[in-house]
């Protein structure tokens, strides 16, 4: 833990609607005060923000790594290096590793390994054993060990009876279940958004109805069991609207969107660019605009990086054969700040789904500059232009769809528990 006074900054806190000049004091790893004219106690390091924006550290609810089982893709530590460069001070790692994080010992392993990371790492436990969708995993033991919610990773649970039992049990434990809304039978062998463009490119399409059908079933089961449900990476307007209706009816349902779905549309697949092959796929421009409005209105609770590192050999193949997934930890914030620069979002609107939104959705600490919150703080320049070059990214795998893109806004410093873990330039 470190004691530090960050002085002369523009304080931004979406939870309280705060946007004013001031200082932030961190003592014993926690925020001990914020406002104008704070006096640094003896022995406290003073960092001059020089007018930069000062905000809570970002919280990312969807990060995949290769640990355990595929360290060549990403380790927890290398993911944390990439994360703090992008301002992500807390991240939830998904259970689809090898072996799958489906028991108490593996949850404890992630927490133990996470102690060496530069940011805070939280494990999500598998909803079913081996993520095979057949039998419920040891949810109670994983919850006791420190799992923050349960997920079946990229795959769904086709058996509705198994899904209902798992939701009911998670509800009894007081933990959320995070699901990917995708009907695998409807998606089939699709590799990009279904439509005229896919047809012209000779590629199999992934229709929007596959997301809506799966999402509606899980909404119904969540309503029946009272489980807190997080529908992850919503990529269609229809499902976003359905979630809104369920909320009006009293359902405890939240949703996330991936930053790359707010930045790109299907045209960015371009000349079969495999770094733009993700699941769910980039949709049409009308849908992208609707998702941005969902962020603006609060219909989307959190924006995630959907960080999914893939090695070069999995991407340098024909588009249909390439692995799904994009590296996103270092670009999630820049993607949102670029929307601010384009006039699509206000600064606090961009910060909300990256800070207090995910904190509330997953029941995690942080996401605010209020006294007593963790001393996780970022300094950033919302107008700094830069070009993303994937070879310069800190992630062990650099499969970034943002490669070569001109971005606006960059993290200049990251503090975790008051410890200075990243300095940009």
C-alpha cells in the first residue's frame, strides 16, 4: 500500500456526477479525501496531475487469459500489464481455461496467482462442470473460495432444466450468473454478421435471432428463479429492448456490451481482416448506433474489453478458419474516449459503464472517488491522439482489431491501492 496525494486534477466520478477541479488523497491504499486544497500529510508522495482528468480505475467484467493451460496466449501477469496500461485496475477472468475453473481449488489458484499481478484479479467460476452444459459445477464451494459470479464462458447451457437449477442455486448463494446469449444451433458455422455483406463475401452469417432466442429463454428462467442475471456482450437492439422490458417488470437483469461493438461495424471486416473476427460479430451500423444510445441511456450497465488473446498462427489463416477473439484491455477506454471525441457520448457517460456500472453489476468494490473506496485511480488525457499499433501492445497476444486505428484519449498513469503501477507518455 502507498500514500499519495494526486493534486491539480479534473475529478470525474460518474457515480456521483462529479466533474470539478481538485485533489485526491490515498492513504493505506484507500481514498481518504477528495476536493480542492487538500493538504498532504507528512510523508505522503505528491503527484501533480497537471490538469489531467482523474477518475476511478476501470473495472472489466470479461477478460480471458491462457492461465492455466495456455500460457503462450496470456498469463495473469501479462494480462495485468496490458490492463493497467489501459486503465483497468480490476478485472474478472473467465473460467474457460484448461483446466476449466470449475472447482474450489482452481478458484483459489487464480486468487493466489493474482497476488503477483499489477491490478486486482477476480475469478468467475464455471456454471457447469467442464463448461459442457450437462451438470452444475460446485457453485457453493467456488463461492466460498472467492468466485465473484458464475459463467459458462463462450458456450451456453442448451438444457433448460440444467440452466434453471443452476440459476436457482446461484440465487440462493446471492451471486450473479453471467451468460452469453447465443443459440449455437442457429449460429451454426457462421463467422460474421448475417446479411448482404456476408453473402457478397462468401462467408456464413451469424443471425441476430440466435442472440435474441437464447437471451429470451434466460430472461424467463431468471424471472422464475429470482437469480441476478448478467447478459454479456449484447450485440443486438432487440435483446437490449427485451432486457429493458424485463427490468420494468422487476427482473434483476443487467447487461454488458463489448467496446469493439461500439466502435466497429461489419464493414470493418473489410478485406477479410481476421483480427476483426469476434463472437458475437460486428453488426451493422444501425445496430452500433443503437448500442451507443444504450450506453448513453443506461440500458447497458457495463462495457467490457472482451479481451480474448489469440496467437498469430490462429489468426494468419483464411477468415473462415481463424479463431474468434480480440485483444482489448489496452483499447477499451480509448474506444470509449474516441466516442466522446466524436460527440456521441459525454465524459461521464463514457466512464459510468467502465467504473460504477460494473462495480454495481457484479458487487465489486471501487468504481468511485468517494472516501473509503479502494485507492484505484487513473489519470488520463481525453484529447490525446495516438495510433494503435498492435506490435506495441503489452499483451502477449496482439490480435487487435484496433491495429492502425487513430484513437483519441489515453491513460497517462494508473494507481492500484495507491501504488503507481503504470506511467504513460
